[in-house]
């Protein structure tokens, strides 16, 4: 598997309770660099809770989350972001008053100005700020082109079509130069043409060494892009493996036939 035993994202024995009920029950999965991994399940399966645990917005009752061998279980979301974990949220809210380009440019600048570097004096900070601003516009344009939304660069982010919004979220996430990219139902609302282009983009990102993780409500949304899928059913992993093989398992067929 790409990335080695300790590379990428690793979730082990994660359990979460809410009001006494199990939301996640002993969940374990891997997302390797160079591969696209799917987390699939119907509403209520635990996909969002698992994403919240991975990104630090929710602390598990038990279990661990590691990134490239480093335990991040107790780390704050911003620490995980600095470590290389980026997430998009379905229906995420951009800076609505800014243009699409400026939204991405702001993400580039914030990442450049907050990552740890040598030199903490006023002159160092000024140099970092100047360098970040000088390169941010060009980097933003590259990311807009790569995600296929360059024609909307000058549009107010609050007014872009619904099919553009998830791609803007991906461009902003890529601006942080992540090692693991966690996408929340990225194909939702996309046309067939944009969905196919997204599949190509995700495969290309994985080919460059990124660990790409995406959530989806059913297997049909991931068959063309994922190397491995983990199917969640009421907080437990019902099946794991290549999408075509998992689709044929009786428990998975029954789950999506409900």
C-alpha cells in the first residue's frame, strides 16, 4: 500500500457516545498517501461524527487518530491543520463578500503566515508577509484553474452557482498544502461533467502523493474514484475493501436496499 505502514491517516478503535447512545463503535480505518479512500454510509451512519473526530472538532470517548505516525488525538483543530490535515464541509460558508479568487488567496496567505518557520523578529514577520502576498495571487489562480472554477474568479463567493461552491471549498483546502485532504460529499450538487472532472482531479492529487479521503451517501458516488472504501452502518464499519468487492457483500447490499 502507498505510504508505508505509518504513512497517512490512521484511525484506531474510535468510540463516540451522545446522550448515552453509541454514535461510533470501535471504528478503525486507514487512508494512505497516493490513494483515494471513501467513507460511505446512509444518513445517520456516523460519517460526519467520524470527520469531526479526525479533524479535532469532537473528542472520542476512546481510540486514537494519527497522521504520519504522530498521535493527534488530543490536538486542537488548528494543530491538525498545521500538521497537514485539511477538510471541506458540505455546504461550507466562504467569505461571501470576497471574490472567489480572494477567498483562495486569503487561504494561501493565512497558511503562509501561520506555519512555523525560523525567525520570529519584526523583520522576519514583515518579510514573510510580503512574500506571502506576492505569491498568493498566482497560487490562487493556479488552484482555481486546477479545480475548474477560474471563470468565476471575479464573482462574489456568496453568489456563485451551487455547483461551484464545493469546488471553491476544495481550492481553499488545497491552499493549505495538506498531506491529507478530507472532503465531505464533494460531488453533491455537481453536474455529471463536473463530477467526472472532480474524479480526475482527485486521482491526480492522489498520484502526487496526497491521501485523499471523501465521504459519500452511497457506493455509486465512489465507484469510479476510490481505491478503498469503508462502509459505515450505525456507527460500525460494516465492510472495507475495493469498491467493487464491497458492493457485492450481503450486508452492504442490505444496507443500501433499506
